[in-house]
C-alpha cells in the first residue's frame, strides 16, 4: 500500500512539472507550435508591416487563447487574433517576436527580422525672395541618405497647379536634380514641393515657399524733336508717298510740316505750279491736306501744316512697381489718353497745274517742278530705368 502511494505521488509531480515547463517555453507534449510570417521584411520608416501567426497550432484538446506581440521597438500588444499590423517609425533592424499561448497557459514563440530603411534627409537652401523675371536658385545638394546611399531629387514648382494634366496637382515633376532654377513673371507667393528618394525607395517630401515681389522702375518722359526731310521732282499729276513712324517708343505732342517748291524765274505770263500736301494717320483716324500758295514770283511757293496738343504731357520722374519693364512700357505707351499719332504716318505730295505752260517752239519748258519737304515732330520719349533694392 505504501509503494502504491509513493508511485502516485511521483506521477502527480511529473505531470505538474511538465505543465510548468510547457508554460515557460513550449516544452512538453501540450505546448503550442508558434509560426510567424510577414507580408514584407523591408520597409521605409513610417510604413506598416502585416504579421500573421495563424499557422500556429496547439495539441487537442487545447485551443490557442492569445498572441503576445513584441515588435522590437519597445511596442507590445496582446490579441486574440493571429494577425496584426504595426508601423515602424524609426529606422533600424527589429526582431519581432510572437508568443502563442493556449488555454492551459502553455506557450511557444517565433520570431523574424524586419529592416526599416531610414528616410532621406532634406536640406534646402532657397532665397528669401526674388523679383519678377529674376531667377531663383533652389539648392538641395546637401540632402543625404542617412545610410550612405545615393539620392534623387525632384521639384514641383507649384503645389496647387496640375502641370502634367493628370488631375493631381501634388505629383508633378517640373524639374529634377539637386539644384533647380525657377523664374516667375508675376508677383505673389509660390508654394512648391521637393521630393528626395534614396536607393532603397525611401521617399521624403517637404513644402517650400518663395516670395516673388514686383520690380521698381523710375519713369521719365524726355522731350525730343524728330526732324525729317525729303526732296524730289514730280511732273504734272504725279504723286509721291512718304511713310514713317515718329511715335514708336514715344508719345507724340505736336508736328509742323512745310512743303516748298523751287520756282523757276521765268516770264510771269507762265502759269504758276501748285502742289498739294496730304497727311494721313490711319491709326488715329486723322487726315488733312493743304495746297501751296503763290504770293510772289520771286519766292518759292510753300504749304505749311501743323497740329499741336495731340496728346497731354504725362507725369514724369516718379517710381512705379511692375512685374516687367516690357509690360510697364506697353501699358504706358498704350494709355488711351496718349495714343494719338501712334502707328504709321503717310504723307502724299501731288503735282498740280504744272502742265501745260506756255510752249516755246511747241515744247513745254516746265512740265513739273522740284520740291522739298521738312517735318519736325515733338515727342516725349519714354525712359524706364530699374531701381535696385
């Protein structure tokens, strides 16, 4: 009887010991068999990894009760399900462990290694501001991969504008390379983006802002006289046309034109020659003509045409802000109150009453005449000079 009691006591002690050993490392016939897999073993910092321990088993009649997860980055979690997702915020190598417990407290563990790639560091140097039309240098050449790999840099020059037409304004590549140059024609604030990608596919994006300011210019209107002269010979009924453009880059104020004829000193019985002078300014809708006068046979006959107050005098010697010198010049010269006389001017000289004169031996001694025209135009020439800041 004593021998049977001692045998029963030993059996109970062995059974109790096996349960303790199974709960402390999966040792014993009732321990689970842990299994662990992941959807990937390499990720970039900030990305998630999905872990699966559902292939773990436990002997009948026990059932798996819980999964205890250790992600190697200080984070732990306990679940009833055998799947979990975890985000690795920091780079490095992490030993992920799952402990699988059954309903009797026995457990087993499995582990795998996850590599988390460090995102590249962005170091950006851009100017505080640029003027319209000037080139801004955007420099990211100091950006680097903490793990020593190479990097690629792309630039989106306007984070709000879809430049590639794919309906997503935040994925444009307007330039590539460590250094980019940007020129903007209008004042305002521009928000762009820079993306740096390392050789493991790790990507880092940050926004940047550039202030674009208008340029400052000094406006001066300078008085100048433009003189033109032409001469020639015309026979009865013939015409000669002259074309010129005194208002280019200027504002026309007034002009005077004189047509003079070289009169022959011959018997007064001969008829006097006459010429007409006509001026046409098509862009201003203005046309006028005069005829030469015959006051004294010993003097050249002449015709004079003049027009004053064609445009008002503008303000001069002031500062104005504009995006470009070209736009400012165009706006000032296109002022509706100062455009009279712009474009081509046409002058037409026509010989009248040159034929017939009194013939000598049946020959008309004077079938035409020489003429000379002088024109003086007063203009205000626009001078625009940029003021440095």
